[in-house]
């Protein structure tokens, strides 16, 4: 099956993606994680993307579309995939439709995790990320067992540059201007599924589970 996890920065996409990709038995494809990997390795893509990411701007569409085309053509995506952080603009959504057409697949659903802006600021400003595996924690809402150490892999936790206050504001504005219109695009196609993302992590997970059960 093919799903998109949609929602503003800090909604909980990465947090929910882990169980969801296991449950659906498909790879979790986070464009943010892939871009951060490229920045870390200093690839050509990473060098082009870094300045946009640090400011909280979107990386240009053509770079993202090439990245996703390449990733979705890998053999592990034949059984389906879970996209997290893509598409974020209308041109990206249109490009995804073309890619899906070419491989004779369609989207089973776009799961929109709905969270208000006050809560997003609280989540983003306390977020910590694992340097090794990308797992996402929160200093208050979802703390690791040992301070600054990843439960899953023992890696070191850090705060992303774009989770500092100035960049957070910009990212939320960018979301409203450039990404929110994509919701309407999928609503028209009748594949948008709204989930209340303000609940506790486990409750959101349970709601997504029951939504999947209803679809089956
Ligand atoms: P968050 O989890 O906070 O929503 P991501 O990790 O998904 O953020 O993305 C981090 C940054 O990577 C974005 O602010 C943007 O600069 C870039 N990025 C990720 N996905 C995309 C995309 N689909 N289009 C453009 N830029 C992207
Ligand atoms: P996204 O990938 O959508 O940007 P994350 O999954 O990284 O969001 O979550 C953002 C922050 O909020 C993280 O610090 C995470 O631990 C925390 N978080 C995620 N879901 C919830 C929730 N339902 N309640 C409280 N905090 C949450
Ligand atoms: Zn880790």
C-alpha cells in the first residue's frame, strides 16, 4: 500500500511513522531524514539543500522530485511505501501523481495529522533527534530513558538548527503558504484522512490503527 503522512512541522509524522511502516510492512521514506543524511555526508544535494533547511525554507521542488523519483524506483518500494514530508507543494503532489502513474500504483490515503500552532511550537522547541538513526524525542512529552541518548540505538541526541525559535516561526509560515494548499488537492481526490494529532502519542497511534482497520 502507498500512504502519505501529512501535517505541519512538529505534528508527529516521524513519531507515528515508525509503527505505521512496520504495520504496513513498507519502507518509511522521510525526505527530511534523507536531506539531513546528504548534508552530513556533504554530497552535491546536501550542499545545495543546507542553506534552505537551516533557514526553515523549502528546498527547491526540482531537487525533491529527483530525490523521490530515485528513491521510489528502489526495489524495496515495489511492495509500497510510506512517505513522510513529501509532497509539500502542489508541483510536488503533481509530480508524485506522474511517478505513481508510471509504476501503475495509486495512493491509498493521505493521513493528515492535525495540530494547532501553539502546540507545534511547544513540540518543536523541545524536540531532540538521534544523530545515528533519526528517531525523534521530546524533553518533556517523550523523553529518552537516559538523558541525550537514543533508546533505540544508543546514539547521541541533538537539537536541530531549524528547531530554534527563529526558524520555527518561518517554517510554520512556510507550511501555511506553500504546503497547506496540498490538503485541498487530496481532499478533491477523496483520499484525505484527518487525524486529531493533539492527543497523546499512544492515542494518536490508536486512532491511526483503527482508521487502517476501517479501511481494510
Ligand atoms: P519536520 O519534521 O520538522 O516537518 P522535515 O524533517 O520533514 O521537517 O524537513 C526538514 C527540512 O527539510 C524542511 O524544513 C525543508 O527545508 C526540507 N524538506 C524536507 N522535505 C521537503 C520537501 N518535500 N520539499 C522541500 N523541502 C523539504
Ligand atoms: P514531525 O515529523 O511531524 O515534524 P515529530 O514526530 O518529530 O514531528 O514530533 C515533533 C515533536 O513532538 C517531537 O519532539 C516528538 O517527541 C513530539 N511529539 C510527537 N507526537 C506527540 C504527541 N502526540 N504529543 C506530544 N508530543 C508529541
Ligand atoms: Zn537512534
